[in-house]
C-alpha cells in the first residue's frame, strides 16, 4: 500500500470469524488514511475460489488488477461520476458515466526474480529500498491493530 497510496494509515478496523478453530480464517479489514482514502481487504483461507484482485476506483476511472488473469492482468474502465453540485449533500445531482475498457499489455515477469534483483540492486547502489525495515515495522503495527480490532468486534483502532 505504501507504494500506491502516498500516505500512512491512521486507523484500522477488522472483523472476522474462525470456523476451524479459534483463529480467524475469514476476515474483512478496512484501512483508513488521513487523505480520505480507504482500503478494504477480504481475506479467506477457506474459499475454494482463489481470488487475487485489486480494484482502485476514482471519480473518472477504475483500475482492476487480476493476478490470476493470463492475458489481461490490468483493465482500466472509463467509468465514473460527475457531480453537478458539491455544496449540498441532499440536493447533489450525480450522473453516472460509462465508457470504454482498456487492457494495456503488461510484460509477464516473475515476481520473486524482480524482488531479488531489486534487493541486490539496492545493496550494490546503496539506495534505500521502499520496502525497508521502517515499512516492515509499519506493517507489523497494522497487523497488531487488526488483531486488537478483531478482539474489539471490529472497532476502529488508531495507529
């Protein structure tokens, strides 16, 4: 998320259920950022259907990344809303716009190989990696917040 959203999370809410034992095997996680962006995660160890998909939506377009797709990993949809009056929430007029879908060609590369090359390059060049120890610490704090939120039945936990 650090790579896509140039902001750090401020709160996390998580709800889940353990069906096999006391550990949650299904969870729904909401991450809130200070810049009014939210991210939702659906994780499920029990699902018979493997889904590796990310949706990024905005006012003008939506990007869908499907890692399991062989030929169209990224689809960009020209679909959005146009708001004619942002002042009053009750008298706001919204018109929905639907346009074309575009699937840019994405070079198929092995993720582990790319990560290894990036790691070696950072060592050789002395560059600070974007996935450094500070990023790891932020992830651990987010996971701890998820655990606290699960114990509090989905209550938001500040970071």
